[in-house]
């Protein structure tokens, strides 16, 4: 870890004293620069800046900005990325095909392990990732893919098949959704039989 890296990535904004929120969410956080001192970022972003999320957003409903407040810090000598999301996204209900709001508001926290052995230093319930597995960018700097990590958590929070709690209108119009009796896995039945023997 040299304190004077020879190659500095030229960033789009060289003056980092007063960066207006509208410059957008940083793609990466330089760990060389910030891992020791800590780093904070907050701002409001359009859901569509996350390209994998954008693919499943409803186009039938206006999307609102999501507020993000993030903090990179060390605890117990382990690097953590925590962030709070406030907002929701509109996806498509898989039952009635109308827009359905999915709440994202929550506190998220990921421990970023420099070595696998650090797993002993975090709580059992603590989510963690190995830094060597998430830093894939070829660069002289160690760059944490901040935006990607936030998007990953959003996608994890998002149900695979979003549905309204209540789609009564549609059920009345089109009748009950047929149960999937036919398509049941024959091996599942076998397994349950086996359990009884
Ligand atoms: Zn629905």
C-alpha cells in the first residue's frame, strides 16, 4: 500500500469539495483512498440508473427517485458498507399485469472481508462478501463496485414474481388461477413417500 500511487485515475470531477448531488451516484469507491478514513455518500437516484433493475421496471407507472445514504467504515477492523434506502419501485404484477409497488426502504449492511479468516470477526447474522471476489476491475486502484453492490441488494429485496397482495378484480373477471397440480415434480411425491416408509 503505497501512499503515493503513481497512476491516479482521472475522475470526472477533480474538485471533490463540493460535488452537487446531481453528479450522480459513484460507480466505484476507491478503497485505497477511503478504506482507512471512511467514506459517505448520499443522494437521490432514478431507479433506471440500475440497468438490471431497469429491465424489470414497469413502464406503466411513473418511477420515483430512491434516496440512498451510504457509509463505508471499519468496525472491529473489518470494512463495512452500510446504506439506507428510502423509496419504492414499480414492477409488473405477475398475476394481473398491472403495476405493483415494491418497497425498498430498509437498512442494509455488508461486511467486506479482506481475508476469509476475518469471518470470525463478524456476527453470525452479518452479511459478508470477500473483497477479492467483488473487486474485478483491472485498475491500479482497489475499486469497490459501490453501485453494483447497492443494485445487488435491491434485486435481492425484489421478489422474483411480484404480485399485489390482493388482485380480487382480476380474479373475479378471469376466475381463479388454476393450481399447479399437474406440473408437480414426481420426485417430490416420491420423496414424501420415502419419508413415510
Ligand atoms: Zn395484481
